[in-house]
C-alpha cells in the first residue's frame, strides 16, 4: 500500500490529503484539498457534470470535507436518485470514518429491503448496489461479513453488484461468501459473475503466495 499523507486539521484549515492505493488499485482520499472548505453546490455541480463521474483528484480539489458533503448529498431524499447514487460511488475515493460509516449503514439497511417493486425501494436498492461496490474498493477485513447478507437479496442486480464488491476485496473470506451462495443462485448472469469473481480472487491469492515464496528471507 502506498501512502501519500499531508497532515490535516479542520480547526486550523490545514488540509489533509491521504492517497491510498490498496490491493484493488483504487485511490482513496482523505478529507480534502488545502486551504478551503468544500461547499455542497460545488460538489453537486461536479457530480451533475456530463460524461463519466468525477475522479478522485477532481473531488479532492473542491476542499476539506468533500466526504461529508458526499454523505449529505447521498442521504438527501429530496434530490434525484441518480445524483445520490453518484455521490455514493464517489465515497469509494475517501478512506475516512464518515465515508465508511455511511457506506456501511447503507449496506446494512439494504439487507432488510423488501421485495416491493415500489419506486422508492428501487431507488434505495440502487444506492445499496453502489455502496457494495464502493466498500469493495475501500476494502477492510470486516467488509465480507457486511456484504454477504446482500447475496440473499431478492434483487439480482443487488446480488450482482455485491458479487463485484466482494471480488474487489481479493480475500479468502470474500471467496468463501461467494462459494456459499453460488449453489443457491438461480440467475445465470449472477452465477456467472460469482464464478468469475471466485476465480479472480483465487488467482490473486495464489499470485500473492507465489510472490512471497520467491522473496528472499530477511
């Protein structure tokens, strides 16, 4: 893991940018860019921009507290669900307590969603899907246990994105969760993705083991 750390203190307006490149290869940023505080209108404008969603650097450039602004936008039921979903996805760039707490709460709430096809339920499921993938990018030893209940969701798209999130973790626990669910999975595209992610994880673990064996002893 590569860390580029600049100290941060909200009280003094000294910013922190923490760039983490983990096993998944995704950068995770800390609280924001130097010298200014992020403002919600600027964060929303960036999320609403055309084309692909904003990247880590663009978001961090908005200032201190972008992660908290993203959480606020993602949790605002008065705004467009697609904007909220973009905010949830963007939290994958921020390895902060606020970001992780929001994503974990979203995933935990998603495990209890009913099978109702109501629009509100559909919208909330989209947020759960994005949160599952975002947590996969952030990683952490406790993430497989958080995501595993979503493999039993009645929504195949939730199960599919949860599978992707588990695959990003590259861990034995993630592979075990997928192997446990695979025999019961009835949707072909979900089964195929589960099988693929199991192989991806096992290949990554095997490669890591082989690398360790070839390294000289210290």
